[in-house]
């Protein structure tokens, strides 16, 4: 029995207002063809006061203790040979919280956990981010020009995003075949060519270990989901990233699972591309916005109507 506070279920999706550990535990074995999500970044942000909120943890280690429950169930729910894609960053260590200024290798610790739970480490993509934008947003000492002038040993490079891919062992019984190659490109480059030549050019961009062409502002609009008491607003995952994941590692009618639904970006892209979406979200305002976003794509609403 899945414990949920609310749900939106259609032929295209099943979206749940509830704890991801409860929801995923209630799903059938090997029912998901793809999972893609951006988890809470350990103890960096707290989205709610709920004890079930993984971001509402006392420290970094407690987050991973909680996260393990989900990853173990993800292994059970994923189909053999299929991919679980995780968006993450290195986490800044803060003197007042951690006792030092530096970085925590969050991607490495996520990789270790997934491997301990049985997954195969499949690939890692670095996604370029503008360091000036990060400096303006976070006020990080290591990115300040005045720190360069004062003592540059404390200066660091900007933080990119990472896309980690993990594969469940076993033979994929339902191959993701692309008979015509890749026909749609999502990014900032000008992709030339026609037919198979164009597909080769798109694949070259997607196969790059560093994605320099992700449009950082190409996201769903999350402002409507912000509660009055929210002190921080975390930008939703870029649609270009999700589009690439869905195109590369799923096929029409596959079930795409996102345990951290947020405002529905992954579910939106899945439904838009003819997949079935399952998602869970603990924060009520995010869940309601996710339902609105998915309803719009179900109704064929374009970006000109204000969805982005």
C-alpha cells in the first residue's frame, strides 16, 4: 500500500504527493525502464521541516543513511540492463557547519552507494556552469575577485553539474533501438546536416564527456511553486539534460520514474516524448505545480503560453 496524501493519475502519468521511500517501495519489481532525478544535495538545503525530507538531515552521513533506503528499492524497481541517471554537484563545505572551507565529493559518494546496492557505474558527464553566475548567487569566498587579490590560495574554480548514470546488471530485454538515429537536438549549438549525418552530429554533442551546450535557463518556471516562507529557491533541472537522458536511455511507452518530482520537469519531458511518468514529491507546493505542468503538456500547451 502506497502512503500518499494526494495523487494525479492518468493514462500518461502517476504523480504522488508523498514520501519517495514509501512510493517507490510500493512499485512492482522491474517496472521502470528509466529513472532520472536530482536528489537533495545532502545537508546543503532543507526544503521542509518534515522528518521524511532527506534534505532535513542533521549531517552528511545521515543523508546517505536515509538515501540508501531509496537506492535499494530503485535497484529492485529498475528493469535489468536499464539506466538510473542522477544529477548532482560537489557540495561546498562551510566553516560554520563543517569546520573547514572546501568541497565534499558528493558525486563520488553517490557512486559508491549505488555500487554497494548492486548497480554498475555506467558513465559520468560534466555540465559546464558559469562561475560568475555562481559567485553572484552564492557569494562563495573562493570565487570572489577580492579573495584573488587578498590570498589566491583560497580561490577555487566554479562548480559544474554532474550527470551520473548507473545500470542495473543483466540483459536488457527491451532494447532502446533508434532506427533513424537521433533526430532532435536539445542544446545551444547549431547542429547541421541531414539524416544520418545530422544524427552523427547530435550524437557527437551528446557523447561528449563535458556538455558545454546546456542552456541553463531552459527550465520549467518554478516561481509559482515557491511557498511564502521559502528562503531559498533552487532552480529546476535544465530541460536539455532531461531531454538527452530520455532520448538516449528510454523508448516510447517506457515508464520513467523520478522519486524527487519537484515541479515536474522529468515527468513533463517523459510525457512530452511519449513515455509514462511516475513521480513522488513530499513538498505540497512543488507537487501541485508539477501536476499543473504535466496537465499542460498533456493538453499540448506550448512554451509560448508561459509554461517556461
